[in-house]
């Protein structure tokens, strides 16, 4: 019995030591930023808020996230949590001795008729009211086409919708409502179309699905060559595929070799390719781990992880 108690105490101490060490490394990785065309510095690692809803749940999540070092928060009109985020930040920023200028807020215009196109400027203004802020640091077109349930019943020219939406976002940036603007889920053809008629403002960011099992290397190279930052969502696999990715034997082998978790390995795999990430977690320990990416994956292991790509 005494041996079991001592073993339990030792386990608790080791966990505590691991957290302290992780927090020390976090101070290094949380300082990683990229410089956008506007000159603004954008954190490489942010906090995703998709499917985190309700004032209490959002406040608790953001409180933990701010306490461990997150400074970028990614939301969207479609996430239906902007108002909760606005309320939480208004209360939490003073608690953590921070101001609005210390954080980076991203939101997105919903890809549906009532929000995008000619309505995009109004959508941006509404997002600001919900977030209780005078500007967002980054505002994205959430998708190049209406979401499937809407698109199936639409006879619209999506090229024209994209063009009009971007024109409205450019106006929003020039009016100071968004410091930077960009896109999400755009492929190379979408980007070429936009760059051919960008109204004087190129997209700063393209946020896409990106992890070892799903990545478009040609898209990454195109973005790099056009000074567009690529940001990953579902960098841990997404809600449906997260367990499968983190249980992958190749991922586990690399994690064991480095003394890291599988989650840290797949996140580092992205960051090591200069891909920005916005992992989501409600666990404070996992939040710390997701920031603790101050290590290197060997070139051979990077190739192994990249080869997990599924068709």
C-alpha cells in the first residue's frame, strides 16, 4: 500500500516537473511570429475556438489560454461564439494585465448569401459589435464557395461572389475595421484569380486544412512565393480524425524518439514548414503542450510524417 502511495506521489511530481519545463519552453515558442505585408506581427501559434460555445465555457477556455501564453484567437461568424469571446476578453484582459493591442483576433465572413458578397462589409461590422472591439487583426473569407447545403440550391457565379466579397474586405481594411485581410480554403486557382484582381491588397493569409494526413505541398510553395502566410486548421487531425492521426504508429515512433507527445509532433511538423497553427484544446495541460514546440524533427522523420498523406 505504501509503495502504491509513493508511486502515485512520484507520478504527480513528475507531471508537475514536466509542466514547469513545458512552460519554460512555451516562453520561447509563444514569441514566434511572422510579419504580414502590413507590417503587423502575427503569432505562429494561436488558439482555435471552433465549436467552443456558451459564455461560461468560452470564458474558462480563454482564461486558461491567456494564462499559458496564447495571444492569437481564431473565431468566425459561423462559429456562433464571437459575442461570448468579446465578453470574455473584456473581463479577462485586465485580469492578465493585457490590453487589446496585446492580442491578435481573427474572424471570418460566413460563406452564405446573407453574409458574403455585397453584404461582407456589414458582416465585418457585425462581427466587431459582437466581439466588442473596434477592429479585428485579420478578417478572412471563410470559403471560396457557399457551404454545400446552400450551394446545392444555388445558381450563382462564385467567381463574381468571391470578387465582390474581396472588394468589400479591402474597403473594410481601408476603413480600419480589419488590419489585415485574407482567405480560407482557397486552392491555387482561387488564389490566382484573386491575385489577378485584388483591388490593391493581396491576401495576407490563407487558412486551410493541413496535417500529415492531408496537405497540399504545391499550395504551400505557391503561398510562399506570393508572400501569403499559410495557416493550418485541423492541424491535429480535426474532430473526426484526431484520434486516428495521434494513434498512428509512425507518429508515435517519432514522438517516443523525441520525448514528446504525438500531438506536439504533428504540430511541430507544420511549424517546421513555416505553417502557422491554431490548435484547439479545453485542457490546460494540452494547451501548454501545444505551445511547447521548441524542438526539431529530423529531415528523415519529416519525410516519414509527410508520407502519411492520404488520397
